């Protein structure tokens, strides 16, 4: 029979004491979270999707699902590349990336079913889980996320190979609060996901690992912004609107095919392929499949 959620794993008093003890670390992380929010606001949903995909890959290494960025992007965009034993990993990590990038309406108590996309499924344990999470609503979102991650890892109702990934997604979504779609946790190591001990030790590891991941995310978005500046200069001498529209597609999507770019730009297939090849020659884009047909391009960040 399903076991009731162990509320002691998310005891508000323990996590409240941990929050008070680590107020300085919490404030430092919150400051850089604000910088990340500014980057997302300035660069749009494409930046969120890119960082979510990077985070999913890093979480996959922690969970044992090890994929390259190109393979995950090809699968997420075109459902290409899932062969043999990697098929399950593709499905799981693409789910992580999609859930992290999604931005559902949240309540202060946070609905686990909404964050994890479990609404409508037979998950009776969610009421208990949400009740435990609601008891933490007076704490800072960064602290609530750590407690939610710890709580979800102990649930028996989810399969072992999913429970850890779900715990990461739930913790990252809650920790993002109302300012971020998600809090990066694993981009610079697994300290946030592997801390053990009581609430204070777990929170300390969570804050340290998350801070390193946020800084790594800021660096990645800075690289994307520099690419945008370089790409704009590289096409300044080109006439027509297609090259600039293609830069927008390459910014929004980790991978772009000719039919996709044709649909987004409204240009002919021949014009799209000609300009993508030109961008590749100028070092702005790169062709990732190495094939003569059904080619796919990415920004040469």
C-alpha cells in the first residue's frame, strides 16, 4: 500500500532554523538569481530553453543518463537520434528540459502536480505531498525548493529511475519562485543534489551548488549574447531580411532545420538553405548532422 508522506523530512522548524543560520549565503545567492532573471527578461524564452536543456544534461549525468547536447537537442526538436538503450534517457531528459522551461501559474503553496505535469494521473499521494509543501510557504523560495527536493526523494510512490529527476524538477521550480522559471542546480557540479545530514547541512550544500550553477548559467547566457552581437555584425553587409530572421531562429532554438526555418521566416526553402550555408561559412552557424539531406543547423556559440 502507498505510504503516507513523512512530514518530518520537511519540518518547517528545522528548515526555518537552517534558513536563519545561512542567511548570508542565502542573500548572496538571491542577488545572483536576480541577475539571472534580468538576463532571461532581456534575452527571451530562447535563453530559458537553452539553459533548461543544459541543466537537463547536467542532471542526467547525476542520474546516470549521459547524453551529448547535440543528441538531446535533435531529439527535442525533431525526435531524431533515440536508438537502443539511449531511448529512455532521451525521453527522460527531454521531459526534464521541458518541465524546467515551462512557466506554469504558481500559488504560494506550490502545486506539485502542476510543476511535474502529473495532473490527471492517479497520484493520490500528491495531496499529502502538497500539504507538506504548503507548511513551508513562509520560508524563502530557495529554502522551500531544497526541502521539496529532499521530501520528494523519499517518496515510494514514484519509480526509482523517475523519483530523482522529479525531485530535481520540483525543487528547481519551487526555488525559482515567481522570478525564474527554474533555479539551476547541477550545471557546475552536484553539491546541491548530494548533500546529506540534517536540514542545515543539506541547505548549505543546496545553496553552494545552486550558486555555482547560477554563475555558470550567467556565463552561458553571456556567451549567447556575445554570439548575437557577433552574428549581427557578420550579416550587416547582407541585403534582405532572411539572414536576420535566421539569426532569430538560431537564438530561439538549439537546433534549426530548413523546413522549420522556412516556416518561421516565410522565405523559400532555397533561400533558407542558401543563407544557412552562408552563415556557416561566416562562422555564425554550424551544420550538426553531417548529412547531405535533412540537415540541421545550430548557432556557433
